[in-house]
C-alpha cells in the first residue's frame, strides 16, 4: 500500500504566485489607501523631526546674543560670525531639504545576468535624479522663505552651506589660537559650537529625506495594465 502512494514534489513559489496572492489580498482602492497613508506618515514624521532639530541651532544663537553687548570688538566679531553660522544651519535644515529618496523596484535581470537563483524583485533606495534633475526640481523642493525674493533664495541655496563651512573653520581656528580646552570650546561662546551644529545638521538633512513613492505607483499601474491585457 505504501509502495503505491504518490509522492508530491516540492515546488518553490513562483513570482506569479506571489503576485496573485497580493492581488487577491489587496484591491486597487486598498493599494491607493496604503500608498497615501505611507506618504502622509513619512511627510509628517519628517516635518516633526525637522522642527525638533531646529532647537539645536536656534537655542545657541539666542544664547550668543548677550555677547553682542561686549565692549571687546574681537568678541563682537566672533559672536556675529557664530550667530550667522547657526542661523545658516537652521536655514539649510528647514528651507533646503535634500531631494527625496526613491524606492526602486528592480527585476532580477537588472541585478545581474550571472546571478543564480535570483528570483522576484528587490527594493533599493536611491536618490532621485542627478545634478541636472536636482537643479530643475530645486524650486519645488525649496520651502517658501518669507520676505525673500526668488532670486535671493536661489543664491542662498547655492552658497549658504559653503559660506557656513568657511565661518565654522574660521571660528575653529580662532578657538585654537585662544588655546582653550575642548570642553571650553564647546560652551556658549566657544568656537567649536557652530561647526558641531553644522555637522549634525548636515547629517540630519540626509536622514530626513522624504521617500518618493512614485516608483511604487508606477509598479502598481504597470501591474494593473498587465492584468487588463490578459
């Protein structure tokens, strides 16, 4: 009896099986709702964290203000440079977000023709476009700046970060010339504070990039078109 029992060969689930399972479990309206929810959550969380991180450059800038009333011209110059650097960091963080991160859905053929057993699709995170497309989309990415014309906003977008780096290096060299300890340089009035703030802000700008869900939208519509053509 056991000899006549049929043995069923195990089969790996194919790509079409996965797509059918997704199609059965989620219709077009559910997909649209999911994408809208993901986009809204990502935008909300990005804005929240951006507002929280603005505390880092703005609070020290306020604390530097009393030093402007010093009778020493060198201290006044250093204070003005520090406040300008901190405000520049805040401007770059809030008004100059980096391009969105694109979720790219790649077929197995795109990942390498010589790769064995590489089935299905994979998701990769890449920047949207190159330098040309970034320049074209700069106006759309840039937040509206009150009381500043578009021409001035374009100039600020191009030069504010490099000028800020120069200010931070200038203040750090002055701090080195004072010969004070590292802990004193990281206090309010120290020359290392603007550079530290700028470093954190530049890192945060990269981490707070919103996710572009356009690739997932394209994949959804191409899947629907393929189903309609069957």
